[in-house]
């Protein structure tokens, strides 16, 4: 048993519950629309995961690379791309240590995944690395969300059972271990167990952390990293005003 950020069992559940091309509140359509005007330039999906978003963008003709810290997620992404005859450049790296061979016309992070960077200083360093990897005039796009009224509960409270296509069962149990609204983060401990023919064959623990940012706070963070022309859009509609703390919101910022 070991602690894992998106290990093998987590990846298997992720692939089962988040299919390739499965849009979440319209995020794939939004990013496809916003990235079409890159003029055929190179795009980077950071925290690419197992390919839910990058694959439909590649199939739409965009030139997209991917980077992720999880080797299991990247292996799944490569397999899914191979099955479709797609050959993107995929990199394994921590974002706060990003050092890729290309500069990009756009870098994006969908699904609020930026919130998974637990340490504030590391998240800011990641933004600085994005800035360095953008061409002048290049854009950073990422979406965030705010904590809900159940801030002091785990995102994965209780138990869940996933019936896998091969007949295996994967159970998931979540427990909140730390939360601070003052310091804008919470940490849950997730336990995955894989069962086959009534026998437990694999166990995995995952530390699942989330860090939040206020809208104005994050705008100031982006500005401190050098970004300009910052636009905040609600509900995956470019330029739509944010009116509720329950809405997802997307930042778009430019490297001058």
C-alpha cells in the first residue's frame, strides 16, 4: 500500500468515469472555440490526465502537446491516442519544474485541475513556468471554482463502487483529514480497493488536496507573474460576468 497522486487504480476509475470527449459543463467546446484562433500554432494542455480533452482537440486538427506528473495517467493517455492514430508529444513533469523544448501559442488547464497544486508557492511557480513557455502574445487559459457550503467535508465522503468492464470491482472510500477556510485548502485521504472474484487484489491510497483562490486574488497573482489583458468568464461563456460563487469561472491572460 502506498500514497499516490493519480496512481494505477485512481487512473482506472478516472478512465471509467470520465470518457474521452466527455464534456464537463461545456468545457471541451469552450476550449476548442477559444483555441481555434491559434493559427495552427503549438498548444500545451497542462495536467493532461488520460486524454479526456486533448484527444477531441487533436481530432479537431489542433496541434496540442500534453504534460502531467502522473506516469499512470500519461500511459493511459498514450494508449488512448495510439488507439486513434494520434501522436501528440506527451511529457512527464511537475509543473513547478516545467522545462519543455517548445514555446507555445497557448497553455490551458481544464476541469479546475490547477486547484490540485496543494502548495501555494508551487502553484505560483507553475504560473511563472507557464509564462516562460509562452510566446509573446501567447495566452494562458485555466478554470477554477470556489469552495461550496460543504467545505469541511470530503469531496469523496462515504463509499462508492465502480463496476469495471472486465468484471472487477473498485471501491472508493474518502475521509477528510484537514481543512482550513482561512488558508484556502483541504486534504482528503482516498482509499481504493480492487476486487476480483470476491478477492482483494490491489489497494491504493491517494492524498487528494485542493487549494482555492478568490477571483480578485488570482487576478493579482497572474499580474504578479507578468500576465496582462486578464479576462474572467463564467459558465464557459467568454466574457460572461460571474454572479454566483457556484459558477465555474475561466481565466484568460496574455504574455505581453
